[in-house]
């Protein structure tokens, strides 16, 4: 396909929640418009607890007509996450920020899956079959990372193309002289494992401190843990902050900690690198490992407080090393561009 297109970007909205998937959707719409396309985001509310709600959400997408908008035809739809790709359209492309992990890796690991009952097992198989059918309907299936592509291949036997998600406006990120604090950015939920950083803080020498940006269901437990460990005075839980404040915190951080469990992608890694900051992550972090090289752009260590504290304190003690590694990180992501993304999603192959 070529020329100006009418495009609907499909998103599954979790009310009152905002994270990487929401940024992904909004950024894609902006970038499509910037290149002359008529693009709109279309979202439906999404629930997955109880698990039957996930199927109902998929059915809603199947019933919605996304082939026309008023009196005009829609040229292309781009689905971004489960269950948006269940929608029917003759020119449907998927660019998955992540699949419905509760049916795959989270289910198999026992972290957040389907009930181990006859009904739960049947529902699980239904969702897997629905995914396989709906994704096969897509003209092309892209994922944001090799980690995501591996999941689709392993669990569904489906091939996909990796199309990394770039940052917007890279020049708006800056680097300043490092200060003696570790920055953590992201939603406070169990899979993000900010508790590892809180525990590592108890092993960090004075005067090193930690700034945690974000909110979520683990916010209060993390604050309680900091109090229990006697480090509450050294951890600033900043909550949600605006973009300017986030960029300022990145610019001055001595290091960035980002070690979720088997993350799909990890925009935090790119934001840190663009700010010239090294990232400390773990062997089981998933997506960040596609960017962080141990001893060159950050540290990759065991998911244990002692190992994390050692890596962080080493970087905080040696700001010249942190700056050098951060600069390498910025160079390593310089090839990520939105032009390639938009061309792949809208080109004749789609």
C-alpha cells in the first residue's frame, strides 16, 4: 500500500492504567499522522479477571465493524495487543507490544494463569485457539522484540517479524553530571520487581539513594518494605511525574535499575540510554537483555539484592564509567527510527 491511508490503530484500554502499551498506541498514531496518514486510535475497555472476561472482550472486537468510518472505507487496521487483532478487516496488520501473557508464559510459570479446573483448562485452550486463528488472519505479524517473537513461535507456532519500537523526539532527552542516586521508572506491580531494588538499597553504602517513579498496586507494600528494612529515608517514592520531570531525573541519575521478570520490551532501557545512563538489569529480565550488554552499556546480574547492590554501588562510585557506558548505550540505539516502522506497517507488503 502507498500514499495517504485511512488507518485505525486498535488498542485494548485498561481504564485508569497507563504504561508502555498505552504509550505505544499513542506514539504510533502520532507518527502515522506526521507522515501524512489519517490515523485514529480506537479502543475498547479490556478486563481479564475473571478469565471469562478476556473472551468477552475478544468477542466485542469481533463484533465491531472497523472496515468503515462513517461513509468512508478504512484502508488499514493495525492491532497492538490482545484482543484487538480479533477484529475483522481485509487489511489487518498486528504490531504486538505483548501477547496475552496470562495464557502463555505467565500461565506456564504459575504466576498468573488460568484456573486448574476443567472449566479453566477449556477456557485456556479457547483463548490459545482464538489467538492462533486471529493472528493467522493478519497480513503480517510484527512484534516489538525477539522475546515476543519467541513466545509466538514457542506457544503458537507462528512466525513474526521483529520491529523495534523507537523513542519519539530523541533530542528531547539529555545527559548531565551524574548524581549519587539510582532511578527506577515504571508501574509498581509484582512483575516489575522493584522490591529487588528496595532490598538492594539496604546494602548500598551511604550516601547513595534511590528514586522510584510510578504508582500501582505494589506501591504501599513497597513503602512498607522500605520502612521495615530501615531505608525509607533513602528512597523517594515520587509517584507519577510529568515528562519534563522524568527526563530531568534520567539526566542526573548515576544509574538506572530496570529488572522486570521476562519483560516484553522495556522502554525504560531506551529512555536510560538516550539520557546517557547505564542500566543494571538481571539475567531473567527478557526484553532489556536485547539492549544491555554486560560491562559495556550496563550490568546484567543475578536477580538477587546483593548482586544488584554491588553492581549499582560500583557505578555510583565511578561516575566516569557510568557516563562512558551510557554513551555507548545511546550509540547502540541510534539506528531505531520511526520511518522504518511506518514503512513496514503501511507498505505494499501490508
